[in-house]
């Protein structure tokens, strides 16, 4: 079992960020030929877009939660 690290760099409450990460985990390891969780998953929260990015380390999975500015509203 690997360690899970969550870096909530957004303005969202930690509980919301954790729920978003859980949804990504539930989708499974779909990137890098099944080795990594989805590279980037976006979520709509209160008319804003947030993203969960992932990074695979040797003994852990790191999730970054941040406000995403890549979509036009």
C-alpha cells in the first residue's frame, strides 16, 4: 500500500478537497498505462473550476488541488 499526500493549494475547505481526491481515486489508475491516477481531473464548484492533478512517487501518490483557470465561462 502506498502513501497518499494531498496538497490543497486552493481556497476550498479541506473536506471538499478530500472528497474530490476520493472521486479521482475511485476512478482508478487510468493514466500512464494504468500506473497512475488520472493526470488532471476537473470539478465545477460554485461556478468555479478546480482541478486535481496527480504525481506518482516511488512510495506515494501526491494529489494537488487547485483553482483551474483554463476554461472560459
